[in-house]
C-alpha cells in the first residue's frame, strides 16, 4: 500500500514542479532546472501531502508546498554536487548539472530552484495568507543559516578539522543538513490547518536522523548503480560518520530505534498516520 501511494504522489509532485519550471522561458538554465528536478523518491513532498491528509487539507492545496520542498531539495543537491562542495558527477543515475552543462549554469539553476520554492509555497492556492506566510518563514528557517546551510557548512568544515567530529557533533550537523527539511515537510499540513505541529515535529526529527544514518550505511555497503550516486565518499574523505562511531550493526540498530521513536510520536493520530509510519520504515530500508 505504501509503495503505490509514494509512487503516485511522486508522479503528481514531479508533474506539478516541472509544469512550474516549464512556464519559464525555454533557455539553458530552465533546462538545467528541469534536469535537476526530475527523478528521486519525493519523500519530502510525500510527507507534505500525508501531513495535509491528516488535517483534511485538499491535495491540490498541498501540492504547492509539496512541489516547493522538492524544488528546495533539488537546489540543495545541485549546489552540493559542485566541485567546491562534494564534487559529485552522478546524481539519481544521471550526470550532475555542472557535469552536463557547466558550473555557472549549475549555480544559476540552483539559485532559480530556491527562488521557485518560495514562489510555489506562497501561491494563493496554497491557502490563507497566514498559512502561506508561516510556511514561507518556516522554509526560510529550515533551509538557511540555522538549518540546511548550517549543516552543509559544518560538513565542509569537518573535512579540514584537526580531529574527527564526535557523535553529538555529527547529530547536530545532520539535524540541519538533512533533518530541517524533513521537519518542515512533516509539519506543513499542521501549519496549513493551524493545528499543533509538535507530534509531527518529533516524528520528523527521529525520522530525519534515521534517514541520515541509512545514508551513511548505504555509503559503506551500497552499490553506485542502485544508489544512483557515488558511494564510499565518506570513507575516501576520512570523514567521521554514524557508521565509523557505531559500526554497521550499531548504526543499523540506532536507525531502527529512531524509526520506532518516530512511529510512537504519531500515536495521537491513530491509524490515520499509518502511511507516515511506513515512510519512516522505508527511510531505513531503502537502497538509495
């Protein structure tokens, strides 16, 4: 039941996002935006739609913030892949934007995707002005110097640090780099409905950390063809990860424990939150 729902939602979100991109003039940068926006699991957008369903928000209204978070995520990947950052040449099984075009195009495509995210989330069809403002403010906080950008900055700094990061430092780093956008996504429905977001916030914090631990495991055990990206990067760079601190078995157990914490946080919603529980379990069972 979960896999078909995720696939159907991913298709709707991608269609919505690509339609927004193709509304711009057909020039190189918009081609690059579309390239970056195609493919992927759309897990963040799925969380938006599921949290909206929990709060009786229409799917059409929720598609705007769902597409927005995927635009923001795509921007982060384009910039993350740049030679000055992680220097990756493969993303979702295809050449990264700077490889397919050039670095300048990649920077501009990422910039434009970030701007598009705010255009989408503030669209009138998202809902009342108060909800749109709250979503936009929250997205800025989650993606900026207190969230995703902070996490990426800490990650870059760790590569030149005199000693490896501690487990607590890695947890803080990933709470920004990965967790902040998950938290925004999972609480979007509550924000749109003016409801209490705390249960979904706790869910997303645990799920986001489990997702990152799974990424660290995939980097050690995964196959590049299955993952659609280069693996073994952290080991090659000598970076401390959840796996280096906990070992493979310990990391798997920590991810499983966090997944159970995420599911437990959804107790106030009863069976209506079963899809979100499945999403948490999927986040540590995936191969990419």
